[in-house]
C-alpha cells in the first residue's frame, strides 16, 4: 500500500513527538546563545564590560558559550578553506606544485608563536572594536584546524577510485556535480575524522588565545581561557578548578552531541564493498533520526542542498584528463617565473625584517635553546611511549576494555591541557622544584593521549589469526613484543606519535613559562624564548624563534617521523 | 606410513562440550558431547558444514580455546594452553607480513630458544622440503596464495611437531593450486619425509577428505556433534576417478543430506512453529538460477549432488545451504545425496519475473514464520511500520547473535525480493512503503 493513499497517516508522521520537545529546547537555546554572543562582538573595545572578565563562577556558563562559539566560527572558516584550497591544489597541476608544500610547512609551524602578529593585524583591520580581537582568536583556532583538514581532503581528492571517476565522466557530470556527488562524499569519512581531531586540538588554542598580551597591552576576551588567566594572576586556585569543571562539561557535551554522531554518520560514506562491523548508533544520532520535526527540517535542508549541488554550473561538458589539450608551455613559463619572483621577494622581506635588529649570535641563542626543547620533546616521547604502548596494547587486545578506554582517551585528548597547568605550577612553586625538569611534563600533558588511543586502535585491529599463530608457536616474552605486536601496531603508533610530538613543540610556548600570582617560572628553551619575546613585544625575536622552531619541527618530521611512517606503511601493514 | 612402528595413542578428547553463555537465554551449544582419538601414523579429517563446530574443536585441541566441559588429553597430559609438539596451519595462512619467508619459518624455533645456526639450518631444510627454495628473502606480500600456504606449512613442520593441525588449509586457494598442494603434501607424508606422527585436518570439501584422510569424522550442525565415523580404506596415492572412491564420496553426500531425525520428546505438531531456525544465507538470484538449471535438461528436475557440485563448481558450503533453502521453501527436496524439484519449483522455474515474485511471496508466508510474522505485524499496525530490533531480539533467544543477525539479513533480502515489505537500513525499520 503506498502511503499516499493514507494522507492522514502520512501527515501524522510529521507531527511532533516527545523527542521534538527535547530538540526544540536544544535548538532555541543554541539560537539564543548565538544572538547573545553576536551582540557582544560588535561593541567597541572601550565599552564597559566589553573585555572585562570576572572570577564570579556564575559567569562561567556565559564564558563557556562564547568560547564554544569561537570554536565553531573557526570550524566554518576551516571548512571553507578546505573545500577551496584543497580542491584547487588537487585540480590544478601548477597550483598543486606550490600549494601542497606550503600546506606541509604550515602544518609544522607553531601557531601560538603567531598570535602576536595576528592580533596586531586584526586590531588594525577593526580599530577599537572587539571584533578585531575575536577575529584574532578565531584565526588562531583556524590555523590549528585548517591545515590537516585540507590535507585530508587533498589526499582523498587525489585517490578517488578510477572507475567512479570514469563513470562520472561517461554520465557527463559537470565539475560542480562531480565535486558534490563523488569527490566530497568520498572524502567525507577522512574529513570528518580529521575535523574532529582538529577540533580536539582547537580547544587548546582557544583557551590560549583568549588572553593576549602584546608588549604593554593586555587584552582579554570573555571566555574560559581568559577566566583561567585571571585566576592565575590573582592566585585563585578555586576559580581554576571551577574552570576545569566547566570545560569538562563543555567537552563532554561536544563529544556526545557532535563528535560521536558525526563520526557514526560519516561511516555510511566509507568506500568498502564489505559491510564492516558497525557499532550501535550513538544516542544523539538516534535522537536526530527519531525526531520528526528535526527530521523534517533535515529533509528540507538536504533537499535544498541536493538541488544546489545538482546544478550543472557549467556550460561545456567536462573531458577526462587524457582527452584534454596538453598544457601550454607558455603558461608554464609565466607561472614558474611568477612563482620564482614571489619567492625571491618574500625571502628579501624576511631577511631585511630580521636583519634590521638581529645578529648572528641571536640566531645561535635560538638554535641552542631549540636544542634544549628538542631534548625535552625526545625524552617526553620516550617516556610517553614506554608508559602508554604497553597499556594501550593491553587494552586493545581486550575488546571489552578497548571499547571503554577508547572514548575516554579521545575525550582526554580533546581536553585543553593548559587548564591543568595551574595545579602543576602550584606544586612546583610549593616544593621549589627545578623548573627545567618539572615544567617539561606539561608539554605532553594534552598530547600523550594521541599515542594511547592510536595504540589501542592498532592493537584492537590486530588480526585474530596472527594472535592464534603466535600462541600456537608459543611465542612469548620479548620475542612476542619484538616480532609480533610492535610491528603490528607500528603504523598506528607512528600516526599517534607524529601528532603528539608536533603538539608538544607547540605546547612548549605555553608550557616552558608559567606564573602563579607574582611568581614567574621559566625553563630554558625555545618556547620560553618565544613567550618572553612576545610579552616584551619584540617582534623580531618572535619571528626568529618561530622560524627556528618551525625548522626544528620540519627537521624532526623529515628525519625521524616521515621515514618511520613510510617504512611502517610499506613493510608493517597488514593489508 | 611405516607399518612397523607400533601405533601409539597421541590424543584423546572425551565428552567435549563448548557452549557460549547468553544472558537470560539458554546456552548456545557449539559442540556437544564430542569424542575423538588420534593415533600415530594417521590422517584424520573433520568434515562438516560451516557452523558445525569443527574449527572450534581444532582450536580446543590446539589449546587455543578452553572447552566448557570435557577432557582433552595430549600424550597422557591434559591440555591447558598451546601444547608442545602441536603446530597449526591456518586457513588465512596467518603469516606475519613484516617478516620474510625465512623469518616467518624461524619464528617458532626462536620461541623454543633454538640457537641461531641450527635455526637457519632447519628453516632452510623445511623451506626446501616444501618447495620454497629461492624465496627465503621474499615477504609474504610478494607471494601467491599457494606459495603463502607453503610458508605456513614450512613454519609448522620446522618445529618437528608430533601433530599437525590444519584448519581448512586449501579453501582459500584456487582449484588447481589446492590440488597441487594436496598431492605434494600426501606424497611427502607417504614417503615418510614429514617429521610428523599424525595430522588432524578440518575441511568442508568431501573429496578432499576422501583424498587425504585415513579416517573421516562427519559433523552435524546445531549443535555440532560427530554424526558418523568412516575409515577410508584406499592406499595412497588415491585416484579420484576410481569407482570405489566415487562411491564413497556419494555415500558421504547421502549421509550429509539425510534429514535429521526428529526429537520425539518435543514432537507435538502444534509447537512446530515455535522455535525459529537460522535461515541459510542464500541469495534469491542463486536460488532462481539453480531452479532453472535443475528444470532444464540434462537434469530435468533431478540431479545427483556430487555431479551437480562438480558441474557448477560449487563447494559443499555453497551447495548445501542452497539446497536447504530450496527445500525450506518447498521448491525442492534433498534426499540421499540427490536433489529433486517439486511441482512448485517447476512452476517457479517456468514463470516470469512478476509471477516468480508472487510465488516466492506465497512460499515465504507459508514456510518462513519470521517473514510471515514481520508482514503480519506490519499489516496490523496503523502506521505500517515496525522496528527490526524487536524481531532480532526474539531470534537471539534461540540462536547466537551472529546467526540472528545473519538470519535477519536473509529474511530482509527474501522479503524485499518478494515485495512483502520494504526496509530502511538506517532507521532499522520495516514498512509497507512502495509496496503495491
């Protein structure tokens, strides 16, 4: 019986149900928060309350909403960037030559070091407005998210299965249609996963970027980060714990309301012909699917989206690569010449900017301090590996435990570790500990979880027949670790370790200096160098520090992680 | 096989039972009261359909699984973990992809603490014996399936086990490769070149069992039991075309298609519809294809299963569920190793697409209570919708979650073909939308 013969029944399915009540409350609460935050954004800096932060805990919900809004504003910007930049890099051979390496370098640059410049830049764009500060904070989060999202998209775009691409050409899909019907869906699981990982990293930066001091000026945007900064200044440990508790709730909500539903939803785009083991839908996704009103709204939005993405947006029929005219040599020459000129100009600018006030000995200092920070990162990676690899393997090989531990590790990775610094600092101050040693663990506080959950995932994916074979030949002890499990989880471990080590470099800028009231702690390292230069307003030293740190990170990646990853994916994968 | 060596008892399995406990429901019994003995100098095959628990039994013998009840005695001692002198060959080869052929083969020796020189010598010996000389430095990825399984064999033989366990060792290989590997292995065994006392293998291929084994234990499914035990009286090398060989294969087919004897304690006809049984995972296209083949000459409605399996290149595991599905729906009858079309089956084979769907729908409603129940619930509901979860939960009271999920999949696919209902995968919901 077609449902259209029972119009009343069909209509009744659209009537609100009990779930809708929950949904309506959620939607209106979200809308009101957006309106509230938007109002605060357009006021001039001089207005009372515009940038005032108070330690009264009753302000925390408001601050939490504003912090979250910045996250999402940055997310929208990152998505726009991803869709345009990655597509351009993948579609145009010439653009790709420049854009891909640029993206690679940007990924390795310590974002926190740049806060100084971006604040000045955006303040000049909107002089005297809170909006400038907001944009600077959003930009900081954007820079922590956009690069790896764009990379994921780029990689997906360059690996679209050949047969699907041929099918799209043979059915005359326009470039616009192909993008939305084939390329975006194909890129979706990777993109969603990377977006969520970036969001996790982003919480760290939103907290760090809300209280910014450049030279003599200190600005703070109402938010959880500035709340903690004020608490540190006023030596108020109770306020610090309030902030930690609030952030826990925010991350929990983000995890449950957004992360899990999105990841589960994106599984339907996975390009596999075999139906894998699928987990149960998270409760939020169930709610959305069961809610009639939201469902109808979703259908309307999806319908609109489908109509727009189905437009041809093109006059000519697209031709596959092999049928196109060969690229013109003349344009190539012009393109390369223009690129070379741009690079030369940029190099000249950098040299003249830095050499204006810096000497070779400054460079020597920065490099030396960089080596201190590098030793810290190496020691931390070794310690974190020795702790988390055995634990991760133990958990991963026990499915019941793995299922429980995995979400927890992801949750901990998302929690901005800088909120946890104050108790550590208090501890160091109280016991008069050596700052060069005891400030170090802060760098890995937030990033170690990437190692843990990747190792859990690797151990959980370790094939049962290989485990049985190892048991059958009674391989145990060190031999088992050496020949069986470590090679088996290596590619997962390296993935986690790359993220963890990159994050640790970045965290050095906030972890190597700490303060509690009037007590200032600093370790010897490049992070402290950059942080000091920033608070002294010495732009030239900041640039030098950031450049040297970028060089270290890039070297670290090229010399250690890249070859290791290449080896692991060539030799140690199970496929 | 050296007849002068006195046979010794190697392995004894008594009253072995393996059950998985499911909350609130009755135990799901995989193996029930299984006994098995193994003497030196013999190859024993465990033959049965998938789900008959034969692989489970092999893992119990290997010490990889602990039976729920019963004793496993290996050379006079109870097995409590992977035992000395037992090596296994896996269906999926289970080679470590990051180790070369040589390293894979040496791994078991390394675990035994064999010194490096001896390790290399023995590994090279085993690699040469099994015909892999020259491939020592290759990685498993670089090898074909047949070569990989040779590595699996060499790895097992190099530790000089008394007992070799093989879990469907040839089923992941193509026909020709599998045959070469089988004959190579049997030749080595007959010539006494293998450092083994006994072989226990699991297979679902009847010819393979008759070709290789001295003794065959035929398993019945649900729960797994040893249905019968047969001695294979032929000397190696065996000839597949020998009439006695063919007769034995036919006999085993007959044995395996014999209808299970009904349990008379619960024989009340009213209760027949009570407990749902797993549905065989067979597609509707395959069923239609077989019905058409059977209806047409040379079969004209009647075929010998071994011959049919040979012509259609179907394995036991494909053909049996197919035959069972047809029998369940009343389109065909299985008896004594033969398959015979019923009148309904003949009508179906002659009909066009729409008529076929109608006949299939009738057969489903008459013979498959699960599908009939889903449709009934949909008809009764005002909104003509029903969640799949509740039906699956009901199934799980009677079978393992995996079987329940598979049975649901089959019911959904059959019901969709018959246009009895439509199904929304994301909402896990049945409905009558788009059903005329």
